[in-house]
C-alpha cells in the first residue's frame, strides 16, 4: 500500500520545515543515500514514497507505451517513468510522459515546458494523483494531465 506524506503540521515557536531542492535531492541519490529499491519522488520539497508497481499497473503502462509509440510519427517522444523537474522543489516521476521530440538529452531532463501530456496510472494513490500531483503539474504549466484509475 502506498504511503503518502500528510501535510506537515509543525507546532511551537521557531520550528519550521526545511524543504529539499531538486539539486539536493539529486545529490542525496548520488551519495547513495537512497537504496536501489527505494522509489521516491520530490514533491514540494518533501520526499514521497511511491507506491509499488503491481502487475495490472505494469500491463496498462506497457499498453499505453505501445499505443503512443505506434502513433508518434515524429510528433513527440514517449517517456515512461521520466522525471520532470519543476523548479525548485518538485520532481515527480509520472508513469508516462509525451514530450517535444527535440527536448532533453543525455545531460538534462526534459523541462516542464517541453511536456505535452503526463499520465499517471492510479491504483492506491488516486487522491494524491488528483490532489498534490495535479497541482504541481498545473503550476508547471503542463497542458494535459490524465489519471487512469485501475479500479474504474
């Protein structure tokens, strides 16, 4: 079951949260702080544990990847699991991204301005996907966001 991070409630005078930046998040990964099996993303400066990928989720992702790849004809690229840096405190890892074919490369991630469509496949995280993640994509100006609810 996915564990989402509740909105932090800090009590007392002089107590505050310190958000991680995208750069700090990357440095934690480079330093080996995260284990290879850790599935985390950075949302609003907080590390959020991602839900495990079940067989139905993986099946739908593969079908969507095939469908969009067959139709692209040079109009876009398909990026399953591609991180999207949204300065300065958010880097979600959606299930599937369609983006400008001239964007990204070996040395940098695709920016939010290059994204045409983001798709999340939701099994246990529907509220999170329709709430906090949707707002992050909206703030970044991503024009199209789909959530596929497995149960539906």
